[in-house]
C-alpha cells in the first residue's frame, strides 16, 4: 500500500487498503526523486547528501524499476518513462565534468581516504575506534567463498573479443580445460585488479577460496598478514556507496533499453571505463587496455571484428549483452548481481548443473594434483569436492565446492518455487493482521505454497 496523505486514527479503510500496483508506486518514487533533484542543494558540506547523490541514486533506482516493469509486467509505457528518467539523471552528472573515471580501479575499494577520489560520488568513512569493518581481513587472510569459472570466463580477452571467439585466447586449444595462469593472461585489466593471480586452494593455503579464485579487489596494496590494521575487525578503508562508474553503466543500459545506444553513447560511457590505465598492484607497466567498443548497426565490434559470443543468451540483443557484460565485470563483488538478474528476469542464469556435469557457475578453478605434494593432495581432497571432466585423467579436475549435492535446487523455468524468488514474500503476520480485521492483503505469487 502506498500513502501520500496523512492517515488519522479511526480511518481503518485507509490503514488496511489493498496493495497498489508496482507501476503506480514506482512513479511515486520518481516524483520524490524529481522533487529532490529540483530542491536539494548542490553542496551541503562534506559527506552530506547533495544533488549529485540524488541524481546518482535516481539513475540506479529508475533503471531497476524500469527494467523490472519491462521484463516482468510488460508495462512498456511506464518502463519507458522510468528509463528515460534514469538516463536523464545520469546525463546531469555526465555533463557537469565534476566526476571522472580514475585509473586506479582497485584503489576505489581499498583506500583509507576517498575524499579526493574523482570517481566516488558518496562514500562511508571509517576511522579507528569510531567505525571499522572486516572486509580487508576477509580479502587478506581468511577463507573466501570465492567467485566462479563463469565470472573468470566472462572477462573479455585483451583483443576485446569473448574468449570463445578470440584468436588471442584460443579457447578451442583446450576447450576450457585451462589452468589459471593461462586464463589470467591477456585479459580485461579489471580482472587483474579484482582477482588474485594464482589459485588458492583450501587445504594448502591459509588465504584460500572455496573455488580457488580469490579476490583482492578490496585489499590495499601494502596489506600484509602481520599488521593488525589488515586483520580482524579493525579495518578502516573507506567504502564507496555510489560511484561515477556505476552511473555510466546505468546510462549505457538505459540508453540501450530505449534504443538510443549509439557510438556517441558508447564513447560517453563504456569506452571511458575501458580507458583506465590499470597497473597490476598499481606498479610497473600499464596493462594493455581493451579496444574501444564500436557500434555497427545492431552489433558491437572490437578492432573491426563483429562480436559473436557463442554464450550470448539469444533473447538478449548483442549490444545489450555486451553492456551487461561490462556491468558484471565493472561491478564485481559490489552487491549488484542478484538484483540485476532479478530485474532482467534472468534467474535462469543461476543454473549450476547440466546433464554432462556442472555449468561454469558450478565450477571453480581447474586443478592439476601433480602440482602438489602427496600430503597436500590428501588435505585438499578432505576439504574440497571435485568434478572430473575426463575420468581417465584423474589428476586433473575442476573444484566443485559451491553446492551440496543433496541441497541443490537448480532453476526450473515455470516452477512456482523458483519463479517466486523474483519477489519477496509478504510477511504472514501482516496478512493475518489484515484478515483479523476483515481486510485482505495479497501474497506474492508462489509464496502461498508449502514447499
């Protein structure tokens, strides 16, 4: 239920009115954003919500509701309105010249002071004995949940092509049975800025990942395992809440959804992200940048080659597919992926098993047991599960430690248990309260079942 007028005691019919349609509520949220954008001050002092913060969040949330209404409700009229507003909000920040994409990508997430960072629009400040966290420690010395082979294979090769199309990567040489050092070479520089360059396996390494792929995106370059600053819950690196890189992605996606993503839009957004001069561990030579995204009609090209990703979802246009790829790698570990899949109506991507074994989402690093001592192999096999793609080649296997076989529930399209996950359940005590007073509060689809 949405309220925009005061409700007085005794007005029971108003207090317990039915739920309003999402489109109507989303338009009311838009009204609030537009009012704030028109009235909030340009500058209200450090660490205060100003108009830039309003516009950044407006681009985020209007993109969310616009795409959700498009793909779930088929409400193209409201979706178009909200996507136009998301694009408009982003354009206001892009036109001002106040923010820019910084070269030190990893430094955005591992800095003790973000006050002067040109990419950060709003952040949370942490200080010793006032407010601290444990994220650095998690990236430094602890066992991580880890990322997946799907993520590793999503990063483009250095020639700007998907790995299954790139002659530089030459996926066909081993059909994916490739060790991490070879996967890591000649890739999008953001991969080197986000993931550790060697696999870290449970049973051998202290700082390990359940998949073998370890994050250092939030780890300061000078971090070590001795300094208490990088251990426990005393971490004081600042946390970016919303940043210009995301705003550019919001703009790009909204423009594509509106059919307005052309070369000028690519140059104003995606190609600015690709222009970062990233250095591994922020030292030494610059890692070669990806070539510009070039739009050719309804296709994306890289160095004159039309991108034709064999893994592309055929229901997603080539341009939108590549924009979504950019979003996935640019925002890795920042908490967006679940909501992105939700609003795109693509939880089907969460499938972890096929008839011939795990999907790339269900796999971790490819491991050769011959690289470890006999004692280490014993420890590894006690801690880690494996999938053997070639039963005749037992020393080589993919880490398969993401799901318990007895607990796994893979996505089944059309099944209410799975489809209902796109919306949260309405709390049963709220429904009962309505019912006890003679009113009805509807439950979201699928959540009235027992399983």
